[in-house]
C-alpha cells in the first residue's frame, strides 16, 4: 500500500488484526527488519511496517528540505491517516526510535505506547558535534561509493559485529537489504534526519511531560546508546528499561525471541492498564524510606 505524506508516498505493509502496532525501522535497514516481530505479534495485533521516505519502494525525494526529524515523525502520522487509525503502539529501532519518540511528543494522544530500541547514538552533548561531522562524512561517502559498496563497509562497522558473530546468515541478509538502498535516499536521510536531529538531552523538559507508556530496550554492548537509554528511563515518567546481555545495536535482529517476549509482555501490560507511572524515589533513603 502506498500512503501519501508531505512530499512523498510511503510504502507500507500490514498483517494481523487487533490493536495497531506501527514499526519504524533504523537507518541501515527497512521494514523487512521487523519480520520476526510481525510474525509473533500479528497473531493478536494489527502490525503495520513501512519504509521511510528515501527507502524504495517508498519515494525518494530529491529535495534535501524534505528530510528532517520532524518530517520523519510526521510520516508516522501519515501512516495513521492512511490506515484511518486513531491510536497505535509505536515500535522504533535506532533512527526509528528517535522518530517514535518525536511522534509521541507531537501526538501523545495517538500513541498507545512507545518502544525505543537502541535509541541515543550521538545524543550526549559532548558527542553531538562529532556525530554531526561523522554523519556528513557518511553522506558524502554514499554519494562517492554508492549503496552497494557502502553496504560492504557499513555492515562491517562496530555496531554490527555482535550480530555477525551470532547469526552470520541473518547478517548476510541484513547486508543484502542495506545494499538495495537508494544511494540518494541514504545520503539525504543521513544529512537531514540523522545529522540535524536535536539531542535527547535538549528535549528533557518535553520528555518529562510525556505521559505515555514507554519501553526502552538496549544491548549492553551498544556502548553508544547505554547512557542515553538510562537517561530516557529516568526522564520519561512511564518508562521501563530492558537491557539485553551480550547484545549490540541491532537488538531485534540479534535477539528476536527475547525482543518478542519483552514486547509481548509490555504491550499486554499496557493494554490491561497495568503499565503505570513509576514512583519517584529520588532523594529518599533506600534504608530508611520505609520507616515512619
């Protein structure tokens, strides 16, 4: 199904029936990265996954102004409108996790819950400048080398070694998907969405006011995202944190069964009204707080 958003048509697929779950993919992949989760969740949920703008068969706008963090969140809203959905759980990984969070900030009444997997690379303030420079360089390399050659290099990055070591066949399938990306789309996504996105820490006030059930998932070997994930846990009023052992960035690909179990439990608790705001223990004594 093609869904019209601002300046681009988005390709989306759906499976199952029930409460809606919308999956938002990372920079280096596409909607197929959620296959394991959709197979598990579509038994009781209406699962929707889409390719971001710049990722065929979604449109690849040539105007750099049509790529931004805000537009990425608005594209999720376009999925709502295309499927005539009033409310949905949003599940995002990495770039998609940032988009899920921004969607929640912009449309809190539409988000039944937000799951953010591997969220936060480049977010700490002292790393922001370096991340911006690296994003610019990566964008330039896509133009210079093309998507197929870049896939060979990018898939070998530090983010992906744990996945390669655990599941070589799955890693090869990931690399093949990466090689099929649009060179222009990847370059402009890196420039407009990744390079210019605001730091999570600049959004602290807004995040503290977001009263939406949230799950933060991170791998304990994803060193770039651990501290931002802890920040989200401490800042989002209704957030829980799940840390997967011996896992790097592509959590849902590296550990699909564990991801499914955690997601299913989280969504069930949200649907039953049992996922509530955490209590504020800051400033209290762990030893004396129970004494009257």
